[in-house]
């Protein structure tokens, strides 16, 4: 399984589709709608499923955040 996003690609932070709310979700809320650039990514395989994790540099500063694949979408200019 290949990653959906590549290094250097511009993405937008989107709300998660899950119904559960965690402290991590609350921290991510302030970035929803912001765009940024993928600076790194990696995958984990806790079982048979593979999950991709991305480091995104937010455009309006030097801040980098770590998001799951379902928390970003390709940025449409």
C-alpha cells in the first residue's frame, strides 16, 4: 500500500470523521482549514492494517504538526 501524499505536497487540515473526541483532536481543531506542506511521513503496522502518519509544516509559520492520513486532503489552489 502506497502513501496517498508525498513530501513537498500541499495539503489542507480537515476535521476527522471519527465520532470520538480526544485531547489530541482538540489540539488539532485550531489547525482545521489551514494549509501546509508535507515535510516527512512514515507508516506503522500495528496489525494487518498500515497507517500513514505525516509531518505537516503549517504555512502561516514555522509550526509543524503530526497528522493521520484521514486528517488531511490535497490542497486545491
